[in-house]
C-alpha cells in the first residue's frame, strides 16, 4: 500500500462542541496566551491560566487534561496548516497530482518540519518535555511517523518504521533548540544535515540531495 492511499486524519482538527464548551476553550486559550506573553512558556501554570480565564482549575484540567495538552492546543492552529500541506497540498511537500517522487516528498517534509519547529520551538520544547516520552505519545508524532513510513516503504522497504523515527529524531525540539541557540547553527545548516541523513536512506539514483557546494554555516 502506498502512502498516498493511506487514510491520515488531520490531528487536532476541530470537533463539534457545545457553545459553552467552545467559549470556555477560547477563554482558556486566550488566557494562556496572556500568561505566556507576561511570563514566558516556563511561567505557564494551569492555576494561573484558570485565574486569568476566570474559571476553575478543574475546568482547565477537564478541557485539556494537563499542561502539555494545553500547550499543544496553543500549537494546534499552525499544526493543522502544516498537516494539510503535507497530506493534501501541492508537491513536493504534498501529493500534488500523485506522481511526486517519494524521496523528494521526504526531503520536502523534513525541511518544512524544520521551519515549523523553528516557528514555535519554545512551545514545542515545553510541550515535549512536560512528561516522559511526551513527544512520542502525542498524535502529531504518530502522524509524522506514519507519513514518513509510507514514503520510505516506497524507497527502501526494509525497516521503514525505524528509519522514520531516525529521520524525525533531529527535529525534537530540545536538540533543535540546542543546535540553534547553543551551537549557533542556522536553519539552513540543520536542513543540510537532514539531507545528509536522508542520503543514507535513499538510493543515489533518487537524486534529491542538494547540489554539491559549500556547507551552510
């Protein structure tokens, strides 16, 4: 089965809700944004969000289940745009008319995910670090992994699931922020490194690696 035939539902997409639930959600998310604006992501607590929103902390817990899920809710809008692009958009990131080379799509996905991580790296770092294995328990990661596995199976069927995890590993928010802010790497250099990793997965004849030239700094 090719990746394009898989059914990949958009994670975090809107679900039908009662009007009061919608109001509470919007109120809580707006309060969370104000708390983050005032204190940063590290200063975000559910107690503070509840006070700012004018609701009980139990309401926040029931609505979001915990701090990590609240952070992911703040990330959701941008995430839905990203998912729509790689699942339904034009090639090479999306399937386009269906004839995009799988290796080109893997490369486009990794580059787009690098840009996506750069945009919200602080929020992603906090969400992914909130509980043990939080990144791997989240449905976003499952969708990324399924998407890459389906593409890699068309390039190199042996152990595509492991290779999908291996290609996603450098885009964990903690490593990404370490490289960006402690090591001083720019996003172009990170993408160049992802290309090198991908070169070990695809066959040379796929020909989607960057052209030879000076490595970005």
